[in-house]
């Protein structure tokens, strides 16, 4: 009987050894006080790749296929980094009321993921974003170097293959952080002219910025590549007296990796806009070198829409917008006058910062052939807040409320994705400037005077 059992064990062992390697992760666990009925798995670009149902008791279980690398999970309120590798059988236990402090993994892959949960806590102890970037240069570098060393030491008891990979990641995270110190320190200390010393480390020196494998794997490496790319383009534009867009396209042509090239180009797409005087050159450059057909199709549609907003084209119109003074107003009602439109909202601080300047401009041109129109894109729930602000701030001109906030046809056709936005239309309804200067910009008065308003 013992021989038979031993034989069965041997057969079983051979069968296991000959099994095909699995291509999935088994992920399960229990969440106390869950924040939602699902967990979302996010990739390095923060895109959802998997939705996992969480029961009323907080239990969940799922199989995640072909997900090798750094990810994160979001419970509807908070998120945490997670590393997935084919063959892992991970069990997560945590209390969502004490999210980061209670994360605990067990099972195959738990050493790696317990390290990642503690990594966040270690970073948090080093200081908040504000605290770190507000430090003077020497203290900042000392703190960041110590943080990197502490995290590397904590890898001593973690799977060797992951530890080797994670040390590369830590180095990229460290360098990426350094690239942000100068602008971030200037911002947080309100010293916009701040420059790092000559001895400050050059974060991209000696770094291969064309490593496709690392670009796919490490999110911080993407940041370093983006920084290095922009730095070269800015420096060449200054040296050659050309535009940033021209040098950016020229530099992109030199990149060997289509993956990196197309990803950077995808980030450039939003700069093909009515506010960019070099939009045409940028559009043509992207179309020439991109190998992403979906990107090119989307960009062409976007660029054709921009052409409809060129100077001299018929302006998109708004119809029957609620007028705070009573009744409704349409753009057609204002024909015969120049129309200067301010698209704003009560929650928008930069919009409110323009109010004193707008009042001065309105006063200067109150008896001229121009109508000042402010269009609020507040949601319907903030209707009364809109009316109250008009009264409290003694807002002048024609105060209108768009019919569907951001979704309003006028807003969409003008491609407004950020406010405040200012538009100037001539007395015949033609576009003068689809992206006009702000009231605080002296160029606005120069524009009005040039039109002899």
C-alpha cells in the first residue's frame, strides 16, 4: 500500500512539473468597512483594467490574466500600489477606515506586496509633497537620498527577482522626483524665480531615454523621458530661435521606439488647439511621424474643428440662454455690436480673479459699440449661487447662464475645456478671436484699439 501511494505521489509530482505555466493571478480577500461594492485595478497610466465585485460582507475573489508588473487598486475612495505576476495567489485583508495602516497580504507574492504597502508608509513619514518641496536644497537632497537608501534596505527579505527590478524603479522614482524640485520649490515657496544651484544633480545625465522596455514597465521612467524630451526641445528652441513645437517634432523624429514616440505624441495632441498659434505646424508634424492610426484620426477631427474657429469664420451661436436681468438672450440678439464673451463659473478662482479687470474694461468701453457678455457654465444645482454672486459682486454687462454647463452646444463647438475663456465676435457674427486676451492682459486693449471699437 505504501508503494502504491508513493507511486501515485511520484506521478502527481511529474504531472505538476510538466504543467504549463499559468498566465493569471488569483486575487481574493476581505475588506472591513468597504468604501464601495467594487475594487478597480489600474495600470501604470491610471487606466482601469479590471473591476472586481466586493460582496456586502467585504469579500472578493477574481482571476486576473496576463497582468505582470506594477498596478494599483482603488476601493472607490483610496488607492494602493500592487504588483501582479503570473502564478501569484494573493489574499488581501484590510480595514478601509484605516486604509494604508491595515493593508496585509498573505499567499504567494505577499512579500512583494507587503513591501509595497510599507513603501507608501515610509514615503509618507519622509514628508508630504508640500513639506519635501519646501525644503531648502541641501535638506531636500539629504532627505531624498536617505529615503532611497531606506527603501532599498527594506528589499533585503523580498523575492530577489522583484528586488532587482524594484531597485531600478526606486532609482527612477528618485530621479523623477529631482526633476520636479526646481519648479515645485518655486511654487510652494512662492519664489517663481527660484533656480537650483550648479551642484544640484542632473537627473537625466547618463540615462538612456530610449529604453522601450523600461518605458512600458516603470511609470517614473516615463516621467524622466518626458522631462528630458521637453528639456532638449526648449533648449534647442532657445538656441535656434525656433518654436518649441518645431524642435519637439524634430527631436521626436530621432526616437527609435515607436511606443515612446507615439505616447509622447499623444500628449501633444491637446496642444493642437485654437490657443496655440503653432497648431498647424504641430498638426502636420504629428501626422508625419505618428504610426498610431487611431491617434491620427482623432487628431484630424480635432484639427478640422479648429479650422472652423479661425478668424473670419461664422461664430458658433448660443440660443435662448437665461439672462439674469430677465428673459433669455441669443447671440443673434447682439448683432451690430462687437461681443466680448467671458465663459466662467462661480467655483473657478482664476475666473473670479479676472472680475476686477473686467469691470475696468467694461467701464472704459461702456459707451462704445461692444457688448460684454458673461456666460456661466455652472450646473443647475448652483443656479442660485450664480444669481447671488452676480448681486454680491455687482457684476455688469450681460449675465447669462448656459443651458447645459460644459455640455452646452456653444461650449462644445468652441472646444472649451478650461476656464476662464474669452472670445471676441464682430458685429456681423464673425469670429475675431476664438481665444481672446483676458481683461488683465494689456493686449486686450491693444486689440480693441486696433479694431477702433
